[in-house]
C-alpha cells in the first residue's frame, strides 16, 4: 500500500510539528490507530507525554484535509494512501488491524449522487468491511 509522505502533501498545506509527527506515524504504521495508541507510539519519539486533546486536534485537522480517514466501526484512524481522493471501501483485518482501500464501486457512486440530489450534504465516509486479510489467513492456517 502506497501512502503520501508529509513532504508529498499538497504544497499549500503546511503541517505543524505535531501534525507532521502524527501524520508521519500513521503512514509508518499502515494500520488503524486510536488516539491513545498514537500517544503511546509518539511518546518515545518526542520524549514526553502528549495530551489527548492535542492528538485529537491534529486528527481533526488531518481529517479535514482528507489525509486520513476515521474508521467509525472501530473508532480508529488510518492514513489515506496517496492518489486516493476519497476513502471508498475500507477492508479492515480483524487480526492485524491492517487497512486496505478499494476504489468506490459504481453503485456507491450512484448512491452518493442520489443523496447529493436531495440537497443533503454528505460527508465522505468509507464503507467499512471487516474480515481477515490474506496474510493473516495464511499465518493462521499453517
């Protein structure tokens, strides 16, 4: 899975040190992370405890800029791979927590157009599917 680096983020977008650290960590992990997992993983890098509200503000900013996606079903966040303009379908492994993105299907796009035609403003939200990735299936069958 290919993801954008903070340097590859849109040029007009300037990430503060905290936002950049959170985004970089999420890209490195390539799995869904809760805010508290982000805090625990950043603590050794930064050398201090990070307040949860600071992480949530960073996540809100990254969500607004469509650099990350919130997985509502597991209350976690994941970096959006570069080249994707919307999350589409998220395939979430229940064992390793890896997240793969699949392009939105045509019926999903049609449904979004129907919703937009009603005047309802739809926030981008991925369709989430839970299961077991090929790697974990292989690991658990041998």
